[in-house]
C-alpha cells in the first residue's frame, strides 16, 4: 500500500482523521396515510362504553377505581408526557376518550376526571424560570412541568435550594428529583422523552463573563441524534466520576439517514479548514477569537492559532464575507470538503464485489434468483453520480466462478465464466473485465444478471469454499478498496476458513454455551484485519435453514466496518420473505456509504478517549478505521478523566475523514459542549438512561464473548444494584424507607437492564440456537440508540381501543399519530383486544381469543377468527376506516426515519392468535419483558430483588 497520506500539517493522514457529524436539519416530514378527516366512530360491543373502562384503562393511566396509574401522564395537567417537544408529536396516554373497540369488564369504573393539579412523575427539571440558555431560547415548559409535580411532593431528602445558593456555578444545572420505583412505577411513554437538556453557562451571569459559543446560533451544540453522552454534566475530577459509579461515554451516530437529501447538514465548500496547530481540533462554535479577530484560541487545548486569510473571503463571489455566517461557527455538525493534502491518491471509487453462493442450498431456496433480480432492479439506485462506480461478480460452490463482463461498446462481447478449482492459491484468471464500470457495461451487466440464475439452476453441489472466495475477492479489489457483499445459504465446508457443524443442543443454557459464540476458525479475524488495511469492507447476508456459524462469519463485518444480516429459515417461495429481503437489499445498495474512512474523537485537556466499541478496526490508540463507513450503525467511545477539569465547559469533537460515494474527500465534524460540575447530584440529574443502556449493551456483548452469558447477565445486575446503592448512600441520605429511590430521569434504567438480560442475545434459555443468539449480539453492538432501546424494550400498542387521532395524519406535521405505548406486561392484554408488539426487527399483531367478529371482519376481511391466517403475513388492504388506521400504525411503527436514524430493516409482521399456534404465541410473549417467562423474573420480582440487595 502507498505511503500514509499527509494531512497538510506534516502529520500522517491517520493523525488528521476525524468523525462525521450532522447537526441540525430535521428531514422533511414524510406524508403518510389518508388525509385526516372526520372518522366514523364505531363501538364493537353489545353496548357503547367509553374508553377508559376495562382492563385497558391501565394503559391510559388508570387503575381500577379511577385512580391515576402512577407514572402515567395525567389528562388535563399542564405537564403531561408529550409536552416536551418531540421529533413528532405523540398522543398523550390517557387523552380524551375515544369511542372505538371497547368492551365491558365487571368491576371497572368509568373514567374519572383528574384534577389538573395532580402531580406527574418523570422527566427532567429545567433551569428556573427566567434563565435563558445561549441562543436566547428558554427551555420547553413541559420539562419544568413534568418535574414540578415531584418537587411539590418533596420526595427524598433533597430540599430545594434557592437559585442564589448555586451562584458558585455560572448556570443552574438539571435538578435532581428522587422517585420511588415501587410506588411510582415506570411508564413506557417515558422512553419517548428526550435526554436531560445540556445546560451551558450563560454569556452573563451575576459578575461572571462566560464564553460559550461565539454565535447565538441555536445549532451551536451537537443535537442528541448524532452524539449522546451518558452524562450531560461532567464531574470535574476522576474521583467524583468513580464515586458516581456512572459511566462517561459518548454514543456517536454520525449520520441521521441513509441518504444525504433526507438529512442535510451544512457543507463548507471553500476548502478553508482551520485547525489547532497542537491538538488538531477543527475550528467550531466554542472557540474564542483574539487580537481583533486575527487569532483564535482552541477550546480543547487553549493554544492560540492564526485565522486563515481566506476565512473572511467568499471565493465564489470574489468579495469579503461575513465571518459570523460561516457554517463552522454556527453549526455543531458540519462537513468540510477536504483539500488535496487530505488524500494520497485520487478518491476511491465505489466498488461492489458480489459473492454469490450458487450451491444447491442457495439455488433451491431461491436466494440466487432473488438476489440477482434485486441487483438488476436496483442498478439505478446504486450511487454513481461520478460515473466511476464499479461492479464485480463471483460465484461460489466447491469451485470459484469468475465472470468477465465486456463493455457495452464491444459489439461481439459476451460475458464469459471462468472456473478456478485450485482453492489453496486461487489466481485471477484475467486482470481486467472482472471489475467493470457500471456506466460503461450497464447493458452487459443487465444481461448477465438475467442469465445468472439459469447458469446454476441444476447445480447439485453442496460444497462451499467461501474462505477461498473471500481471499480471491480481496485480491481482486484490494488495489482499489471497496465492498465484498456475501450472499450465502451454506456453511463454508471446503478449503481455507472451513467451518464445522458444531451446534450442540446439550450445551444450550449451560456454562459451555459461550463456546458456541466464539469464533471457531482464526482465519476470519485475521483475514478481516488484512482486509481493513487494504480498505476492503465485508457485509454478510446469511440465509441458511441449518447451522451457519454466524459467530465465526460475523467477524468479517465486525473488523471491516460492515454488518451481518441474518435471515433464518428464509425461502423465496414465501412472498413475505422475498419482499423483505428485496426491499432491504435494495435500500442497502442505495445507501450513500463513506469510503476509506477514519474516526477520531478529541476532547478538552484532561479528558482522554479510553475505549472504543463497534464494527471497525482500532488502528491505533485513538483512531478507528472503516474501509466503508455505514450510515445505520452507532459507535461507543468511553471517556476517561485524567486531570482535574478547571473549565466550566468541556468540549468533545468527533471527526470522520471519508470519501463520499461520489468521489469527494470530506470531513464530517461534530462538536459537543458539556457543562462541568463538582456536585454528584448534578451528575445524576443529567444522566441519560438510554445512552447508559447503550454503553452497557456493548459492554455486555463484550463480556458474553469473553467470559460467557452468565457473566454478562451478572455484570448487568451488579451494575444496576451498584447505581441504586450509590444513590441511596450519597444522595438519598442513606434511607429509602420501604421504597427504592432513583432519579426521575433514570427511572427506566432498571427495566431497560432487565430487558437487556431478557433479550434473545443474552437471555438464559435452552431453546435459543447459537446462530440466532450470535445475530442478536451483532445487533446489540451496532444499533443506533432509538432502535437499540426498542430492541431491548419493544413498543406495545393497543389497537382495538386506540384514540380517534391514532392512525391518521397529524394536522400540523402530516405524520401518522401512534397510539400511546403501554408497558410490556401481559396484564395489559384483554381477551377481546387487538395489539401490536414491535421490537424493530419483528412485529407481532396479537388477536385475542374473544375478539368480536366485526373487528375481525374490519381488519382481516374474514368472518371468523379461526379464518385469520397466522404466522408471517400482512394485514389485507380493505375499504374501511379502521383497517386503514391499523395498517397506518403498523407502517408508522416501522418508520425509522422519524426516529432520526438510518436503517434498511423492514420487520416481518407475524399475526398471532391467542388461541392459535402455541410456539408463535410463546415467541410473542417473550417480548413482554415485564412478565416472568422461561428462566427470567418479572419486573416486580426484579425490583424486589434489587430492593433487597440495596437495603442489605
């Protein structure tokens, strides 16, 4: 490989490399569903009953007798959940009664009006009224409202301090509100709340003059969709951090969508890139200008730097420019177009080498035909704006099959297949025509893809020399770099990288099960590292109906910035299977990935990046290498405090240096500023439960692979116990009475940890095949926060009695409104109900055993419940209002773009009858993580156990 590139400052390119960030723009609302209108109301019961009666009243914030369900939003209160602005307005649980599918149940009273002054639990305390954060925008009223109720109850031993008592700090940070996890239970709607706000010092506060951002831009600090910190107030010393027992880590997701136009961020086009001479930080909204604006002081290391002469000049217009309008001073997330010194060779073209399994298994289940057809249909979607994109094709059974594809201009050219049987030292039969430009060979590629399935339709070979094929593919594209896309339905059983059938059901659920999760052949990790050095990334699409050793094969994507997609029991004859894969694979091919990328995170002096988690190769102590940078994964960086912090604000900056699909070298820079504190209560009040869960998800996967599943589950239990004990000892005065106190902003943490231990990747069970478990561990260590939290604690919606506004577009945003989410407990299920359970990877539509015929007819178009097709399927499109709303809710629940993340996953929908297929019913019930199931405890038992440990 050529000499390391130079960053223009005399340092190797590795020293210059950064991480992407996208700061502000919300993507345009996606118009969905029919236009909102006056919907016909229909009650499917012998008599009309108001919503709010029956067992489902619990889900809306009611318990028998009309008392508000602790932790639920309160109708009529000024501070109901949802009053804090969300990416999309969500309906408030317990909102206005809506006639719908509602049934009588003895003993349940009607809905009682709730006084507006009723206290509401959950949420975060915003700064006191009158405080304005930088940018002049006050905090949303809803945040203060949510927690004022708690303040009024004066729970815990933390008396409220007057604002003047905190004058030692230039800002009032989030205030701590203890809640009792036993008497004020967590409500699922709380997971939709944003993290505790980052409260930076004002520019003026009493006698202080504090510099935060150089402009008043509302986009000066990094939005939580791109970087989330586990704590939004940083301890000034390592001893205070250790005392808190909380982790300090960043969860970084540099891209908010698969395509730039869905998530645009400002691009600095003029190639004027100003960086600190010492620490290499990029100029950002938190620097300080000196010497009449001729110099700037780095906000990381305090070094004074010259401002480039071209910084105030508009090259395009050839005139002076307004510095204060530059993107990098107004936006925390920007992308710089990199000048020549950021590259050692011309920007890499986009290269896809497709490695098809053509053995009997892959031909008979339709994988070869479906994948060839999907590529053919998606050729227009593959990024090729610079007309340099190249494609290559390799087929694998017991031999290697190369395909030499001519240019369209070659009138006599025919695609020829070249078979290589020497698997130990596979050679390239011809040096050209194996990787061809899409633009110049488009017609030849189309003809080849149309013929490909027929070439192998009678293949009876059960062999797979995938290891040799990967070596050959690496040799083919290593000069350029690119993606090897593996589509296989077989276990590699010939030649290098051979794997054995090692699944042993006797080991499942035992201490020896972890051996099945280890790599069984060292080839896969060593080869992946070799690929990373040559800018070759590997993605695995696995389709076997038998054991495929996902544990070994997933090493290839893990160290090359790729991903493992697993389709157990897949068969093209099932339309649901074929459509799911075709949709996902087409979106995968269209994604605007980055190439030859590196990520580096810098921070204020005193902070150090200590550990990195995710799919990449850690090239040096603080540099993560990505042959290809995907847009649907998140990365965790653990931060250490090496020196006492003296500043009121610390900054962290992630930068991704990459080549775009269109051949442009760019740096995506994301800058996050966090306040510091000397108070443990500030640290706890600003802790982000979703980010903390994500961090420990990665730690748990690491522990499971190194020490076993029992050790991983025990570590999670020990950590949540430790946090509760620390809170009791340090912040609750050592006394909890008969309860279990924890801050309002961390109230979901114990149940998220319970959900993590019950996830298919970590759950104690004798029934989970090792391939299924290994694939789940891949998801637990790559999913962005919104999808990971849903995978750990799925969404649960009641459809038969959803409010009138659910399933129809919101009048202001045009987005479909979802029903309120319920807690994952079977006590919420009623026998006449219709429910949706969605973990982001699979959806279950649950049909109760006593569901009335009219509901069945409206949703499924059949007369009787027994005629409903169970298993993989879809809801038929019928001409009635309720059917449209149910389909809209199912579709909206799948909408990852509304969550601000990129994803190709289209969940399967399984229709489950309560009195139908037992195994399907049991599978759906494993998603109800608050229930006792298999070998796991219920939420009540879990909290009771935690209380016993904390009291001891």
